C-alpha cells in the first residue's frame, strides 16, 4: 500500500514537472478561423475565398495550429453563433472552452475607392484582448498574394503580442491559491473521483486528468476517498465522467493533440446533480504521448477552476 501511494505521488510530481517544463518551450497556439465578412459591392462573394486561402496559408505555419473547420461549425451551432458573423470578445471564452482554441481570428473584406482592404482581428479566448492586422491592395490585384501578406501580418501580430493575447501558464501553486480564495472557509465535502481515460488509437498508461483533478482537490483542502477501497458510502460528492485525447494533426516534427474532459458531480445522499461541465484543450509537442497528457492536464486544470467552487456552494 505504501509503495503504491509513493508511486502515485511520484506520478503526480512528474506530471507537474513535465507540464511546467513544457510551458517554457516555444508556444504553438491553437486558433479558430471565422469566415470573413463582406463589405461593399466589390467584396461580394470574396468572404469564402479569402477565408479558405487564409486557412491554407496559416495552416502551413509550424507556429500555429488551426481548429478543424467542421468542428468549429458544430461548436458555433451549439452556441447559436454564425461562423460568418463577427464574434464578440465576451463570447470568445466559450468558443475556446469547447474547441481548445486559444485565439480566434475574425475579419472583414472592405472595398473602397477601387482598393480592397483585408482587416483581421485576433481575440484571445482566455483574456478577451483584441489585436488587429490589415493589408490592402488594388481591387483588380490577384487575391492570393494579398491574403499571403495578411497571413504574415497576422503571424507577426500574434508573435509580438502573445503575452497579451494568451495568459502565461499558471503554476500549480498559483492555481491552488486562486481556488482557495474562492472557497474561503467553506466546509469541504468528502469526494470520490472516477474519471476513466483513453487516448484514441493507443492505450492509456495512467489517468492524467483524474490525477490532476484529484491533486487540485487535495491541495485545496478536500478529503478524497478511493472507490476501490473506501466505497461510495464515505463520499459526500461523487465526481464521474470521462477523459479522452486524440491526435489532431502533425506539422513537421510537431504533434498536435486535442483532449476533452467531461465531468458530473452528484450529491450522493440526494442524487442532486451539483455541476456538469466539459473542457477541451489542444497542446502541441514533439512527442504525441506528452502532448496528449499535457492536453488532458490542461483541460482538467481549466475545468477544476470552475467545478471545485461549485462543490462547496451547493453542498450543505
């Protein structure tokens, strides 16, 4: 039993070290691209063309990862947003939660005085900060070179303003402190967490999302019981769900892996659902396995910050 506990502790420490070491590497930002709006008679029917060309140009860059268009449309449908409409900064956070995108790119095509202007906005899904990039040329010019210039301008804008658009990764101690500040002195219920995990196409060695969620609950003052040893009878709240990851693509030597964590917290005595939530995350790394674990940990981290405070707010 003691050796097993030590092995779990070592696994947790290694997970933290791996994640925080990964944060020091060059970042690759998952992006969601919305269809550009058309403004002016000269811009008619150019929205889809510009968007498709821009997607191709950005997708070819090794420092960016674009969310699949079909998946983006599905997510926007769920949020009742139009893929061709301008997304509001306040809505960006929800899109990020459901797609794993950390940046959104929206824009418009404007025709004025025989010139064509391509104006793009980059929105940070976690910060709601907005940056802009634009290019222009003669309305009679070929569209391809103009879009290529916009792709370069966007990449430069993102690189120069990355620290404003995307927040720096929070060390575990800072995340724990943030959650504790929300919980204050509220009584913590006893928790049991069961979160099966799988990486599509490969076996899962250890449950990274469950380990991360358990760690944060433990560090913020909750007592955890093991389902195999203590049984459900000792738990006040039972947290169940699933976590899975899959390889989304590869650019050169880099693997992009997407993870999704879904959880439901239920009061054991009353059967009341206290909270139900889900979180997507995308991580890019030289190793597919490390990217998968890091994505699961990131999704669990972001989910925990919303989930844990609800456990003390709802349980009396």
